């Protein structure tokens, strides 16, 4: 990254040859990508970036009734998302805004993109808005929708709560989730409607608006998992019945030992399920955890059938590593497992040399290895470097390291080094003369823009998102 000076100038030195995108940021400017900046080894490339004014990340709309009259002073719920990934995430639109006297609303979205929105007003059928462009200076992000008056359809759902053996369960807190789309983001968790099941395990929900519902049961004991009903649809006033059945569970009985088979006491052990349930994620449900006893034993109970990964904490006694181990839990059974935590006792050396494009040794170059902590060395007059006592394993498997070498006048170079069978690797890294970009950032009037950050991003990284 570089900052522009008072004249809007910026410089990038020691770049690897190739194609770059230049990205300029600032509170008054939107990202300006200047594609196809090709730089060559040992040469200077000049460029000027013209940064247009920042476009607002806001959307305006007007809500009308069937006759085209504004729906004034009503609360509007907006839910939606863009159809592309920006900066590694999918931008969403999420707003609850009242209309003004002309039925207009304004709300912000997370980022630029092409949005699909669902517009909802109580008493009216939801409406879809597709292809709304946010971030195009030629197209204003505006929409107009006409809402049809919803039919006053409300129904009743009776929920039967059953234990794993099929008997009614009293005192289970049950609440509906209204599913207005496939994305969890579009689900409405109706906490205010929650009720406890009676002595017959029954809960009745009256006056539910038409729609698709799932019901979640949270047991009185935190030692039991939550349970989820099938999805049911309320379409009329007739009563709909659905059952929440708490699943039969199994348990894990394990022992935590070191490489010599000695028990490890007082260590935190947890699990996570590899087949996630969306409702559990929505509610933030946590699976059981335990602390090993004096003989290293632990028990994790009330686990629904499935594949689990057992995880021990990082930084255990004696410098032990974090360990993962998979186990399948069957209903009504106990999965027995011994988890062996291995210590980082095996070490290796990484040695190598740094040369230039003609094959001559490069002295005085800085070499880094991403160990913990970061290791640093400087090449000698023969371009040689070495690192010793580097762990041969990391995170329960053969270690992988990144060796990076840098020197002014050269483009940095990185190499991935994998430690195989505990053998010490030797690497050879060739440095090429660095490329140079000299540029200027100006506004639409050609005036320099100072104090703004500018990034030079290799094209392959920019295209990867």
C-alpha cells in the first residue's frame, strides 16, 4: 500500500513482473480499478488514476397500493442480497423503515451490486424487486412497487412434543420460525410467540399468518439438544398438526493421553457436528464440552446421531498441540475413543540459497519463515541462509511453511516448503529485478488528491475476489 502525497503522487517499488490492478480508496471516492497495468522487471510504468465521486450505497423506493396510491407512514421490511460476492462476502440489504407522506423509503445496503429484494408491509402480500443496480452512476437505485392487499388468512398450528422414547414432554419451550426464503437470513425467529408445552406435551399457536413455519423445541435441561419440527404450511383457518420429536442420542466416552499413553488431566475437550442444522446455527446452539479428569477420561453426552470432530484446546500442558479426531456417534450407543495429543518434539532445519536471474548469489537478503514466532535471517556472502529447530509438525500433521526473501532492488519471492517424513528441506530462491510503478491520483477535474491509500494488487489475486 502507498499513500498519495500533496500532488497525488504514489510509488510502488520492487514489484514482481506481471499484471496489476490499482485500487484507490477514500471517503469521497469509490474504488477505482485500473486494469491491465503490466510491469516488467527493472522497468518503470507510469499511470494516472482518475477517481470519480463516491456513489451512495443507498436505495430509494416508493410503496403504492393496488390503485397506485402511496402507502404513507407504514413500516416497511426490506430483506435481500446481491447476486455476486464483493470483498469475500455476499452483500445484504436489511432494513425496517417507515414510509413518508408520499410512501417513499430510503435505506442503505452493505455494498455495490445487483440486488434482489423482498418488500413486506403488514396486511399486504410481499413483493419482489429484482435486478436493482447499486453502484452504477448511470442508473439510479430506485424502485416502485404496488402491493396487493393480503387476504386475512390466519391459522392454528398444534405442536406435539415427544421425547426420544415417544412419550409427551412437559415444559419444553417452543417457538415458531417463519421461513420466507431458503436463506437463513430471510427467516423470522418469532421469539415473542414462544410457549411451554403442557403436561400432554402440547402447544397451540393461534392466529398465525399464512406462510411456512418450522417449530423449535428447547428442552428444560441444557444437557439435551434442541429439536426441530418439519416445515408446515399455514394456508387457511384449518388447524395444522406437527410433531417435534427429540432425537435419540448417543455419547462419546474418551480418554486423552500423550504419546507415551500417560493421561492428560484438566484439559478442555469439545465437539462440533459435521452435518450442521440451520436452525441450530440460527439459535447459536453449542454442543457439549468437558474437562478431562485425573485419569484423562471425559464424557460427552446427549449427542444426536452423526459425525463429530473432537477438539482439544491449544497450548495444553507441556507444549502439546491442538488435536482433532473424528468419531461417528450412533443413537443409543457409546462411542469409545482414545485421543492422543502429540508434542512438538521433532524439529528440522530449513537451509537454502538465494540467487539472482544470472545465477549469482545474492548477499544481504532478508529471509523470513512463518513459524511461531516469525523467524528471520540474512543471507551471507554466498547467498546462503539456515534456520534450525523448526517444528516438523503443525496442527496434527506435517508442517508447511512459507519462506519469503526480500532485498531492495528485487521483487520479493516466496516458496512453500512442506516437511516430509521429518526431513530437513533445502530450498533455492531466485530473485528478479523489481518493477516500478509511478502514478498520480486525480479527481474528475484533474486536481491531485493527496493522503489517499492506493493498493497494487496482482491480477490473479484481484480476480480471485
